[in-house]
C-alpha cells in the first residue's frame, strides 16, 4: 500500500497537459464489442478503472492491451457474455458493458453492480431501456440474465438524463433492427465522444450532446482509430488546486467550453481565468471569496464530479458558500476528512455550508472516494504543514498520476510506501 505526502502552503506555477477522460474511455471500451475487429484508442489514461475494463474484455475472450501509448482491442475472438462478480466489484460502472454484449451476442449476464461510496447506484433506467428494445431480463440472486434474440428499435424516454443509461441504450440500440430515438438523454461531452467513436466504427448515431439521440441499428462496422477526449474533471481538479494554493497554471489539451460552469465559479471566487482553442489558464492570489451557492446538475449544469474539489478550494475563502448536491444521495463523505484539516463545513442532507477559515492545517486523512480523495489533495496543497493522504487507490481510479502532475506545478508532493 502507498500514500501521498504533501507539504502545503507553497504557490503553484506551471503548464500541464490534461489526461484522457476516464468517463469517455470506459463506455468506448464497452463499445468496441459492437465490432468483431480491431480498435486503436489514443490518449487513453492509465487508470485502474481502465485496467478493470481491459480485464473484462479479456475475460470475454477479446484481446486487449497497451501497444506503446495506444490501447488496442480486438474483439473478434470474443467467446462469452458473462461478467463475474469479482470483475463487477472491481468497477461498478461495468454495467456499461451490458448493452454492448447484448447487441453482439444476443445474451448477457452479470451480477448486480454493488452500491458505492456515493450511495446506492440503481440501474433501473438501464434495464428499462433494454427491456423496451426487446430484451428479456431475469433478475435472481443478485444476478441479471438478459436474452434478446432480436432487439427492435423504438422511442425510449429516460425519466432522468442518466449518463450510464444513455450510453447503455445507445450501445444496445446499435444492435437493434431499425431506428431508436432516445429522449431526455444525458448531454455530457463524454456521450458526444462516444458517438464520435461509434460513427468512426460505422454505427449510425446522431444527436449526442443534445437531449435527443437517434440510432439506426445493425450497420456494418469497421476497424477504427479514436483519440479519447480530455478529462474535464481532472482539469477542474488542477484548476481548483491552483486556485486554493495560489499561483498560475496553463492547462493544455482541454476544451475550455466543457469547463464553463467550473471556471465561472472560480472566477466568481476571485480567480483570473482565460481560455482558447485547446487551453485554459488560471491565476489566483490564494485569497478567495466565497460563492453564494453551487448547485450540481446534469450537464451543462455544474458537474457533481467537481463538487468536492471546488469545496476544497473554498475552505479558506472569505464568507460562506452553500453547496447543493442534486445528483447523488451521499456525496459529502470527504467532509469529515476535510474537517480534520480545520475546515468549517455543516451538512444537512444534500446541502453543505462551507464557512471559510483563516488557516487549514495539514493532517492525516484518508480518501473516501475518487473525487473526495482529489479534494484532499487540493486542501493539502493549501494547508500549512504536512498532509498524509491514505487509501489513495480511490484516487488512482480516475487520475493517471496526480503526484507527477502536481509536481509539474511545483507542488511539494510525493508518493510513499506505507
Ligand atoms: C456517470 O455515472 C459518471 N461515471 C460519474 O462519474 C458521474 O458522477 C455521473 O455520470 C454523473 O455525471 C462514469 O461515466 C463512469 P448517472 P453514472 O446514471 O452513469 C441515478 C466519477 O467521479 N440513476 O448519470 O452512474 C443515480 O443514482 C464518477 O468520475 C438512477 O436512479 O451516473 C444518480 O443519482 C462518479 N437509475 C443519478 O441518476 C439509473 O438507472 C445520476 O446518475 C441510473 C442512474
């Protein structure tokens, strides 16, 4: 086991290229199953969630692995459609494989993805979409068995714009006869990236990025090469770190339009922000103002995945900020750890009120989940003294090498063995 040590209080300065997007590469790896051939993915981040997806593809009989910097998948030898409990537990978002396996084989089996640190993670919308496409689903003993000898396209309206359910429905619809129209689809940029990949593979998918997505299924597919979009949440994390510690950063390989609600919040807190084609820069004196309120919402609203890191950046701001977490039930698990560093945060259900304190002090803390763990890095950089962050496996699910990246900005940070 290892942990991260941070000597906080110093200003940050530098330029950083943003990693590929975890929440784009995961559904794209599932989508490779739709084509019995070869896919080359460029710009893939080296993450434990990506390794978990590679293990699932290999379990299904596919070839998957790194060839230099590229992640190469060949699903032609695929021989099975079941995902065992052990692999489902490695990554709960493995449910994203369901639609693609069903489209390819006509059947799929997996155990119910467990809940996670963010609260229950229901998949009722995923299963409802598959049933509407003609799949028969049997749920017993924590397992789901799907059969769909012939799926047929149709109109599907999602009761809420779930990212995963949108992606699962898109992938299943690629295997259905005829046209599927998905209403109230999620509009996250990662879904537009998935559409770009599907179209490169020959699938007929249109409308991603809007609330209505159209798929004409059973198109001939071909080998494809795709470069994964940059990770807007990793970018938000590094902007929050510099905002909190003070200094200046230029992020490269990022679409600043994907960060507009995050940069608007940081600007309101007193940072100087500018952005252009492929870059975003931020300058902060480290003395931030509070923001009246931050409400998370599906894209293009403020991203729930950036809630924790923005909260960490505002812990020493003048005044109080009201956070309202509207997407997940239990996404304040990082609060207790931040309190150990001297943060003043009151939580009541979905509302968290952050009152700025004059000083944060380094402490021994533990990551509770992916983005909550990233928030501890942000707070540790702004705190006086040493912070030890344990349970960093949560962080490694979504950040390729935060120690490397933050060192590029001059942070006194290191990865150490327990
Ligand atoms: C994706 O999760 C992301 N994960 C999450 O990122 C992100 O926080 C989330 O979208 C929202 O943007 C990946 O893309 C791998 P949802 P997903 O379905 O698809 C409820 C991170 O930190 N819901 O949009 O699971 C659900 O409980 C991770 O990178 C149902 O009720 O999110 C939640 O309250 C964390 N029934 C809300 O919808 C369903 O069938 C939004 O979930 C599905 C979801």
